[in-house]
């Protein structure tokens, strides 16, 4: 650290950095309206509603991927229009026009389709496991992401974690341990199996995020293309599941699920689908432009919003002990996300050496030295 340098500084926030911070908001809204939906009608409990409508609800989540992927056709048509316009105006121009490759014009198209199919299967498993564990007493699943995602990223993407990012993850883990304590004191033995399901679900999601990054990074696929085919494959698989399940069971059971549906419940599920479509689009853009780890670190804002909201909504009395532990835990994980995103930079112990602000400053210094050397050579 330089003598005139402060212990802490703030990094420059890129305009695209707003995208990772929007994801938790839409995730909260999607989950909020989904929970309102499964509470209706009131004749059944939330668990019974989800179990009876498991295939239907699962397919709606797949629909959110497919809905986000429809943007691929808009970007494809736009790219073709700009290409034809540029070739007409500048026939001899050889400038690069496309950001994404056309997967069907590549020799390894079958390999990419196979990877997208694997991602679809992983997401299907994650959706079902999360739905089965919905409304149960669960530990904060973001801890699993913070442990599993870097491992998959290291193995598949060969990414490197820098010192300030490692510090950020360590602070996050300490914070989430604080969040574990209130849950550990109230969890029942029957909920342990559902926590195991959540571990499998987060592992499946983590691997799917890393594989999407692999496709967009190595083959320059559009994130919208990935969303489109992941949604299409998962919808087909769920449709086959529909047919097999209800051919074995009475198909009238499927019809009974919608007898008590009201306009209000339909509105809730539509709003939930819309918010999850926006969430999936933003999440895949974050994966494309940044990294899956950044997405998960920033997503910790979602449970913070949910916790603050619950303080004013829950009918149960909030214990001071739980509020203090949760407050400390959420503060630490949010603070760690600011460090990871280089919004807060530590200028000691070399924690700023690999930050974007430091590297840009070092580059300017080197260019300045080269310019001065060239001026001296000219004078000589």
C-alpha cells in the first residue's frame, strides 16, 4: 500500500453492474407471487397443493426459461437485418458484425445440443427438489452455492479466485454460519431429508450455471439461445412425464387440480411466471458478461429482502436473539458481496492487486512511463 493511499477505496461501478443487483429483486417477486398462488385455494395446505400440481408447476418453471429464450429470435432477426444493411451499404467491408456464433453452422453442434440437454435435466431435478422442499425449515442454501460453484468453475472453466474474492467468500461463509444458528435450533428431524434435497438441487443448479458459462465462453453461444433450448427440452421432458404419470393414474386427478382455481390465483401464477422470465434472462446475461459466482454472491440480497419483509409480515413473534444473529449474518454476506464486486476495495495485504481499478491504474502508469521514454529518445 502506498503511503498516501487510504485503507479502503471504492471501485468504479460499470453500468452493467446494475444487472446482478436486479436479479435478487425479481427472484423475490417471483417467489412471493408463487407462494401466494400455492396458498390458494385454502382447502389444502401449501405442501398438498404443490404435490398435487407438481408436474404442472414444474412445467411452468420450465416455461420461464423458454419464454426468456424467445428473445433469441428478436436478436437473431435484428442481427440479420443489420448484416444485410451493412453489406448493402458497405459491400467490401470485412468488419465483424456478429457477437454470437450460429450453433447450427458449427461442426460441434451435436455436442452443444447434448450439453444443453444435460443442463435441462439438471434444472428439472433442481426444480422438483426445490418444490418438494418448499415451505420446509431449511438452512440458507446460498452457502452451498458459495462452496460448490467455485469448485465446478475451477474444474470446468479453469477460473482463478483472487485474494479479495477469497476473502469475500470467507466473510460470506462466516455470515451464513450466523444465519444457520437460528435454523439449527428450530429444525425438526423430518426436515433433514428436505435439506439434503436442497443440497442436490443447489449442486445441480451450480453445475448448470457453469456449463452455460462454458457454452457461451467457448462456443460464443447467445445466452438467449441457451435459455430457448433449455426451456424447450425441459418442457418436452415434463410433457412426457405428464403423459406417463397420468396414464398410470386417473387423468381426472389432473382436472381436479383446477376446479377451485380463481381469477386471483391465475393472476398470481402469471405474475410469478413473468418475474421468473425476467430473472432467468438477467441471470444468464450475468453469467455471460461476468461469472456464475458473481450471480450467486449478489443473489444474497434476495434473502435479505425476504427477511426484512418477514419482520413486518410474520404473525409469529420475532425473537431478539434470532433478529440479532440474522442481522449480523446478512450484514456480513452483503458486505462480502460489495468486496467481491469490487465496490469496496481493501488497499492492504495486496488485496487490491487484482482488482479492475488497480490494474487500470497500473496500465496508465506504464503507458505514461513509455510515453516519457519516447519523449526522451526524441530529445536525444
